[in-house]
C-alpha cells in the first residue's frame, strides 16, 4: 500500500511564476512538422542482397514564438539516407518539433535548454517516426543510436567562440 505525505505545499503548473519563484519550463506540444519517405530503388532494391549503409544528418533550430511570454518552438531535423550496393534504398526526412515554455532562465541556461535539452526530448519521437517509416517501406529495422545533445551544443558553442575570436564576420552567439 502506498502512503501519501502532505507537506503543506502545492504545485500550480498552470500559472506563470511570480516574482522570486524561479525559472519555469513546460512542454506545451510535440508534433511532426514535416515528414518525407522515399524509396527510389524500389522494387529492384528488394530483389538484391541487402548491404545497407546508413548516413544520418541532423540539425536543430529554435525560435521565439512569444519571447515576452517565454514561448519557443524547437525543431529537430533528421535526414536518414540508406544505400545498398551503391543505390539509394531509402531516404527519410523528419522535422520533429515542440512548443516549450522557458521563463526566468538566464540567457546562457536558456540557450542550453533550447539547444540541447529540448532536442533531447524530441529525439525519441523522431527516432520512432524514422523506425516506423523504414519498416512500413519494407526495409529492415532501423534504430537510430542515442545522440549526446549536450556534447554537440558544447562543441557548437566552442566553434562560435573560436569564430568570434578569429574575427569571422557573421558569427553570433545563440
């Protein structure tokens, strides 16, 4: 039997934090923004011995929907291209997106939140879409390996800092 302990405090996630309440983060919506599956070699690719070689490309974007309210859209784009014996067997492109509320965070924390934490939340949904499309296309199961978005974000930040130090035009901090 489970026991409940009442500490006298309550959580109200439906309202904005008042002064001094600290940062707030919430997922408002997760959705597929764009999806494409192509099997240009079908049906011929099914008649040959399978020797799949996969290339995965990824990008992320974050944009303010209502910066005053701390509402942002984060988009994770994946392009998975698999060839077999030199022919493109299939190509899957998915843009998995989400609407997030991020209020009261310092700019450097907000950048990490939108550039690493949110894409990390979106990735399992995008991985599932890719796996489903590949199977429905008649190909062997495709399981994308986990991605360390924290490391990728840190690498991106270092590259931007190096670019600013070198005086490259167009360099900006996210």
